[in-house]
């Protein structure tokens, strides 16, 4: 019941458990990588080594972003279009525009 109150009036995602679990696992790894970079900076690790870790994090974030975008298009966007809420396409285009800057 508390969960219903939290989402009342808000749009919510309906992704399969496996998709959500995969994204959460990947984000947890990214959190660990970021903590690792903090330690590397504290320990005066060579800058190029740290920069390469950032590249790894960027790639990991892009992977999660791609997974979420695909899930969003296959579920949230399709559902809204089926409900006649075609403005979701414009919203998605704005979001994709921001992502590709």
C-alpha cells in the first residue's frame, strides 16, 4: 500500500526483474570503480592510470544507459503510444538529443 501511494499520479517503469537486476548490478560495480578512483587519487597513482579508469567507467555507464533506453522504448514508450499518449515520442526525442550532445 505504501508503494502505491509513492507512485500515485506518477509515471512508473515496468521493466522485467532481470533487466532491473542487471542494471543495478552494473551500477553497483560503477560505484565501486568510482570509489577506486578516489583511492587512486589519495594514493597519488599516476594520472594516466586514473584517466584510463574514467574511460572504463564511461563505457560502463554507456552500457547501462543503452540498456535503459532500449527497455524504455520497448515498454514505457510502447505502452504510452498504445494509450494514445503520442507526446511520449517528442519527449524521447528531446532526451535522445540531450544524450547525444
